[in-house]
C-alpha cells in the first residue's frame, strides 16, 4: 500500500495483526492499517494520496464497492475489494467553514487504509 503513496511527504505508520471496523456494518474484523499523517502543503500539487490509492487499487484489478463511497468538504471515504480482501480508505482534511471564512484552516491531512482478508 505504501508503494502507492508519495514518499517523504509525512509520517507513515503500519499496524499489523489488529482489529479493524467495517464502517457500514460496524463488524470487527482482523486486519492491518496503514496511516499517513501529512500536511497538504507537503503533499504539493500532485494527486492527493487518497486519489493515488484509488487509482492504484483500480489499476491492480481491485473493484470499488460504491456502498462505502462518501465525499464532503472535509474528507472522502471509499472501499475496494479483490477476492476476499477488502480495504476501507478514509482521508480527512480541514475544508474550512463557509459560515466563518476568517477562521483559519488546518493544513493537516490524514489518510487511513484499513484492510482485511475476511469475506
């Protein structure tokens, strides 16, 4: 998974042999988690990491499960599956506050990819 992400843009953490949560069913599943904590300024003008993961999984033959897709001003979420493996992807950032444009936005960007081989 880390191969799909830009190098030297933030702090990567990998948690293996853990329990992840299916965001829709809230079922607890065995899995692993890759997390990238970065700043949008460090990411630059290249495609954001969530888009790189989406494009990379699709190029490798994974299929998107549209039941998990959600987009908003402060983030995105989606899931891809291949065989019995599923990866839940969530990216979070501060999209600002339209009601208070004077409020500064955080530069933080966090991408979480949680994968399981449970059907």
